[in-house]
């Protein structure tokens, strides 16, 4: 199994877990919390990656 297949399988499993949590959510606030908690790490990673890229691109040697 190569890296791409492993990553895809991980995303597929986490998507199923998210769907299950949202279906069994006690109220609307819980659903919002699940969505925010799921996507916030990815957004933070993208922001950090952009900052590192921007600093590396503008670095003068």
C-alpha cells in the first residue's frame, strides 16, 4: 500500500466517524463543535505552511 492509498483510507475513515457523530448529535451546537473541531487543525496547518513559505520566499541570503 503506498502513501496515497494510506492517506485516502485515513480520510475515508475519519469522514465516516464524523458522519456518525453528526447523526447521533444531541443538538445543533454539538454538530457545529464537531465540524469546527474537524476542520480547524487543517486550517491552522495551511496558515502555518503559508507563513513558512512566505518567509522562505522573501528571505535574502
